C-alpha cells in the first residue's frame, strides 16, 4: 500500500524536513553499449555513462584495462557486463586516472566474456569500489592457468601430488601454528646456520615455466611472515617474490624477471619493486614500505598481457607501477626464495600461501 502522498510504485523519501514521494532506484534503468575498447581507458566516460545503470562492455585481444571511471553521485551503483569476446580488467589506484575517479580494490578485477560486476561510487573515499568481482584472486574457469598452495605438505619429488616444486640448497621444511603470532601452518624457507644457502618454491613443477609473456596476464602472489631479524651486514640474506624466465634459479639479479625484493643494502632496507630486462638493466621503484621483522606480508606482482606495465601490491595496496625495461617475450613462472649470503646465524621466512596465475584470451 502506498504511503500518504505517494502513488503506487513510489516510496516515501526523507527530504530533511518532510517525507516526499520518490522512486525506487532513482529512476528507470538505462542501458548503454559503448564502442569496443581498443586502448587502456582513463576516466572512462562513454556517452550515456552518467545515467547508465547497465554498461555493456567489449574489448579487443590485448586484455584492456579500465583505470578509472567518470565520477557520479555517492552511492550510485552501476553494473558492468562484458558482452565481448575478450577479457577486460579494472586496474585499481592507477596514477593515469584522475584521483577522484580511480578504483579502490586490493587486486585487479577481471571481467571475462559473459561475466558481470557491479561498482559503486563512494563519495567519502572518492573512489569507485567493485562489489563481488567474478574472478576473486585471479581465479577463473575460462582460458587460464591457476595454482594455489595453502600449506599442506612439502613436495618431495616431481611425482608428488602438487603443482609446486622446490629448489635451493636447504631442504624446505614445514611448521605448525604456534599461537596468535603464527596462526597457520607454514613452509619454512630456512637459510640454515651457514654463510650461504636457502630454499625456494616455484610453479609449475618439472616444466618450470607457467606462461608466455605477451600471451597472458601473469600473476605471482605470496602470503609470508618475515624473519625475526633483518639482514644487517653481518648476517645477510635476501628474499624475493617474482615472475622470472628461470623460476628455479635463486640469483638475486636475474634477466627477464620482475618482482618485489628485500635485502638490507638495497633501497634503504625497504621493499623494492623492480623489472630486469633481457640485457641485465634494472628499472626500480621505491615501494615506501619498510621491511619489518616478524611481520605478515601479502605480496602481489602482475604483468599485463601487452607487456607494457607491471603492478606491485603490498598488503592490498598498490605500491608501484613500472613501465620500462620490460622483459622479453619469453616463458616465465612465479617464484619465491629466501637466500643467505653472509654470516652463520639461521634465518627463516615463513610462507602461508603461494599463488600463480595466468589469464589468456
């Protein structure tokens, strides 16, 4: 039954001093079908965007990014649907977009052909925020590769029932949870009590290389806890999470690789984002995040299909993007390692989860 002063199909809306008739959803649905997206989009504002409730998107085979959308009223909700033949993705906190039109999220949001996703504009954040993205954690049942290893057991051979493999001079161990500080089982990437040595993991086992650069959007992710002591010039070590052409190699500097890395005498002891090209030249970025002891980190590195941009996240925040010194179009895989380089005191990097993914067209 309609309230006083409202007709059927209306609701009473508080106007600050009186109740007045209003419509559910703010008006009739408006559907737009913009032209195909053939380049990465900044401040995306196709004709009809302001009033659109459903936006029928399509892109080309380069897996295009939408980096920001034109602003709208706080609380406005829009539904994006991919009606094309190729994936699209939303790139959060991209500096190419106007600040108040950017996207706030802890990872890139993929929209595969036939999938939909809602976004809303948060006027307090001055950001667009996705709602229930269809490919959480880069997992999709479409054309893709996905590896995800929360700790279960340490693989012992290539025939073990896991996609992950191990490398390094020190045996990868497993550990049990021990209270609130270490609440989960973990892999122990331990350096041992020697001046050199370490342990690492990579995907996939036996084959080594997961995907081809320029053939897919490639992802490496790790949930780790840092050692109890920093690298300090006496007992030195390094750790990296990276996408690399030789993922079972533990060298700190490896051509055709990109990732997040730490050692005490690089980037003033802060996490560093980097890309190293085929000729051995680095492009680096200061993440601004100081490496702290006994601290949990969620690390995420992605390389777009066009091989024009790498994105680096720490704890759900974009900390760097690099667009130079890109690797060659080669086969690569995700990799992580702790390696000791000086001193005889053991150091331990705990890994709770390790993820690799590649999304193709």
